[in-house]
C-alpha cells in the first residue's frame, strides 16, 4: 500500500476543474474541503464522471481528483465509462485502505459505487440530493439499495423517496454552511428582494418577477436582483419589460460563488420560488447572509427561523411586503446547519474519527 491512512472515495457527476472554479457544485466543494480540514490524516480521492471535460488526475486543495470526461453520453460510451471507473477503483483499492465510498446522487455514481463495493466488501452510502428522489429515476428500481445505504439531504427527500419508491432512507444529513466563505461582510442592506439560481423552468423565476410587480404597487421604489443564467433568461427579460420593471430588477447574470454571497449580504428578503427542491442550499446561505427567506418548499419537518414557507405566489408577495414594511423586521445572520456538523454526521457513518 502507498498509504497507511484511511481513504474516502467520493463519486460525483461533476467537480471543479481547478481551485478557481467556484460555480461547480459549491456545497459539495465545501463538504469535501471541510472533511479534509477536519480529518487531515484522511486521504480523499474524488472520481468525477462527467465534468470537467478532460481526462486527468490533478490536485485540488491537496485532494486527488480524477476526471473522466463522460459528457453524459449514453449507450456504449456509458458502458465504457463504467469499465474505466471500475478499473480506477480497483487501482485505488490495491494501493489504499478504503474506509468507504460516498456517491453523490442516486444515479450513475451510485450504480458504479454499489457494483464495486458489493464485490469488495466496502462500505457504500448514496447521498440523495434532490430530483433523484422522483418517481422517474430508473436507477432506483434496478439498483435496489437498502435503507441503511441511503442518506437523504432533507426530511422532505426522505419522505419523497419513501412515497415514490417504497424505501425510507435511514439517514438524513442536511447540507451545511461554512462561515469562512463569507468574507468582507457588507453592512448596507440596499437590495430589498434577491434571488439566485439557474434560470430553468423548475425554478419558476417568473413568479419572482410577478411578485416584484405586486410589491411595486405598494412600494414603487422596490429594488430587486436576480442572479443566474439559463434558457429562461430571454423569457424573463420580456416579462420584466411587460411589467415595466426595468428600473426595479437587476438581472446580474452568472456570478462566481463568492460574488453571489456578497450580493446576498446586501439583500433583505431572499425569494426561492422553485417548484421542487431537495433542500435549497442557497436558502441557508441567504440566512447566514442576513436575509429572511421565503420559499414554496419545506426542507425539514421543523421550522427554521426566518425561513417562511408559503403555498402560492400571492402569499409569497404578501409575506415579502409584510417583512419589508415592518420596521421591526430583523436581518440577522443565522446558521441553522453548520458544515462542521454535516461532516461529522457523514464521517461517523464510515467510522472515521479525527
């Protein structure tokens, strides 16, 4: 063996191609970095199936990453990718003492992880992170992971998975916030309403624009910002023009993750109108940034301070108005889920201790 230390292998569809790539799965980035910081003697090897678009093994904050440039191809290309990944796992197993394998999402990564660990008596957990809990996920039917192999990102995902597939994940480990991401705190709260995410139909950002239009009737000077890019961009631009909101809404485009966090610290209310969300990490980022959050999706069974759950767009607009017009509304930093706790719970499953 090249190493006497335990090795954690992480299987993921994508991972940053460099230390400067902040937009690729920021929560998963912080999780991996925090594991390394809290368990410095643990070796971590990340196998990234689809992205970045290169075949290379490189170092990322002293963590070994191997990328395979899968580009989400199917058919023979997918079968070949599985063979290459299995060979890489065999190589790792021969040269390292594997504590376990963690798969992000119940998809191709879980498939490769389970097939390898089942043959080699290695611990494997699959972290169900969002839409992979839906009914249409064929991997669940054919892979048949047991309850004690499944980790849900939230209470919602745990319940959703059980309803759709008849198996209740035994563990719930929510995402966490790393306070070190928030540098140069901004004291001025000069953005009334803010939102951030991919501009795709699932996120329903047309409701964001309609909400601003309703708020403007009572607060003509409302200032809002929408951060992100995607196929819905032109549709949203047209909607902004139709409602006459050009002077009220800034479309900021895609920003680096540190820039998004900086903008959040300027916000008072964070709107998250997504129709489906495993957890909504941007929401707890917004809470730490001192925003009050309004969303349609409830991630946990318990209430979270300053996170308001509403059931339709009209209620979203009214709740935002109530907060903004109330002089006693507080915009304080909250950390309901520290990343350190997320890491401790995750590593306890693998029997790894600092």
